[in-house]
């Protein structure tokens, strides 16, 4: 039997440039509308998908990894309380607030706000963003790539032979 973690690895998220462009445009619109400092989209394993906005001294990769771990541990707290998982986590600090929202089953949106933004406003705006992102991610996951995308993202049939010939010319026939 395949573990839950292994099943996630087998179904890695794959995005084309057009998907990332849509996600980035949506995040940028959100950052401007919500007056957020930044917003990132990550997968549940902590890999960065997209980021918009700016917060000085923010290590986005570290944020993605820590949020992913935090979300995983919070899922266990939810199970102790009889929930399958919490879909939204909110932290409020003196200078910054952060809301983490599960989008679909595989992706997290992480929005960072100044500390003076009201939590209710953050919840409303993040919920709107989650709906928009879910539509984009669902379309990306369910559509089949067209022939041009496959060609643009694949290697020519003769690529292996060309590489072998280059290596042979550099190192001789091994």
C-alpha cells in the first residue's frame, strides 16, 4: 500500500508557463486590492509555485518550508479535535499577520499583511483569492496539454544521439 506522502509524490503538480502567468496575475491583483505585503502559492510539500509582493528580509523559500510543516502539524491537531484538517490558519502579530489557506487538496496560499489590517477583512479577501486560484489550478490539472505545449516542453527525438555524439567527441567512445 502506498503512503499518503508517497501518493503525493507520484502526483506532482505540473504547471506550464501560461498557468504560472495566470497565477502571478491573480496574486498581483490580490496584493494590490488587499494591500497585502506579499502572497505566495506553495504546494503542500513546501515547494514554491508563485510569489507576488515584497517584504524586506523575507526568505520566501524558508517561509514556504515552514508554512508547509506548520500546516502538516496543524492537520494533526485538527484530527485530535475530530476534524479532517483545518483549511485556514491565521496568525496575528504586532507588525505582521499571516493567513494560510488550503486551495484544493494540494496547494496553500500564504498572504502576509501589515499588522493593522483587520482580521475579518483578511479572511474575506483571502477567501476570494482561494476561489480564483482554485479555478486556475483545477483548469491546469484537468486540461490535457495541446500538441504545441508538448513539443515546446519536450526534447527532440535525436537529442539523445546528439548528446552521445558530443560526449564521444569530448571523451572518446567509453
